[in-house]
């Protein structure tokens, strides 16, 4: 049976969304997938006056929303000539609709619209909510893309199989290096005191992940590191400096910090480059094509 999964990209007309559309189009072309550009208009939640202004051609809030969608489609087509690009205009809150439309798709791609340098928080509410509720991998794209860097994937004690698979697929598509990291977490106050059993266990986790990564992506160079830190997120963020993509797993569903995992939460807030949150799940699918 033919695989019909698409890459879905949210577009709101912002500069961050334009970067995400360009990235999504290139990724769709590399993977031979169609691209679905989605714009969510919140105007129907705020007013009923969506129609054109009398006597003014090509006006009105609904037409403005359609124009944003058309702009997103045009950007995608320009970034990847020949790519199959479709568009969908939805009405409602972006994160809710994008989470529902993600069911069964290859990946969902959004830009980061955070608070700039304020307290170091760089992720917007839509990105954070999608990381907790989407049912496919979520790529959060920032302008600092590091095209020459490796793909970095963080694995926990379980081996983070889904995150590892997603990282291998990205590295293979780009023919980029892959760096697998596992953090040997030491409680505050321990410093880097040697704990032979824990160090050995960390090495085993990494070696198992490296063996699987090399089997999944035999054509790309794979390396690994065990990191020691009192904060898993700090170690992962430091290791990802200059990465083309940082891939991490997450846990659960919902909007509370604990349900997406503290490491994924911190990475989304503080990473300076693109992040892929590796997710899988099932939910109802919504697609209103206009």
C-alpha cells in the first residue's frame, strides 16, 4: 500500500514561520513527501464580520487569512520547485487544530515565536503545546540553522528508540553526521565523583544506541558521548551547540510541564537551534480543504 503521509507546516505570515516553511519544503523534497501548508485563522473566534468591506475589492478578514495561506504555499513552492504542495485554511486555535491534523502524518513543522532573549525563553505557546499533544514528530525551526552541523540525539536509559529512529532518518536524508549522547546524571553535590556501576551502565546504554544507529543509518558517520552533569537538560543543550538538529523524546500527553518531560521542556525553551520532539500517537484527524 502506498504511504500517503505528508509533512505538515504551520504558517502565520511571520518571519519565523517563513523559515519553517522553507525548512519543511526542503525536508519534504528530500523524503519524497507532499507538503501540507496550514494556516489557522482565529478571527471567527473574535468577530462575525469576516466578509469584504463594501466597495473594496479583495478585502475582509477571511480574504486576509486566505492570502496568508497562499503566501505560505508560494514560499514552499519557491523553496522546493516541483514539490507537491497543498494548502488548508482552518478556523480556530492553531495548536489544537495542528495537533489534530498531525495524526498519521510524517512530521509537523512550526516556527518558534517566543520572547526573544527575555529570560532565555525562545519557544512560543503553539510549539510548546504541540510538543505535548501532537501525534507525530514536531520540528520547531529557528533562524539559526547550522547547515553544516551534525544531527544530535539524546537517549535516556531506555535507548529512546523513537528519537533515535527520527535522528537517523534526518541524518540519512541530509547525509550529515550523527552524534548520540547519553547523560550520566549525578545529583547536585556529587560533582563528577566516580560511580563505577553507574558509569558502566551509562556506557552500555550508549553502546547499544550506537549499534542501533549504525544499523539504521549505515551511510552516515556516527559517534557517541557519555556526558556527566547534574542537569540532563544542561548537558544536552551544551552538546547540541552548532547542531543541525537536536532530537529528543518526550513523555505523555497534555499541557503540563511534567507530561512532556522536563528535559524536552527545557530544550524547547532554551535551545538556540532547531529541535525535533519525537512523538507518536493516535487522535482524530481533521482536514478542511478550501
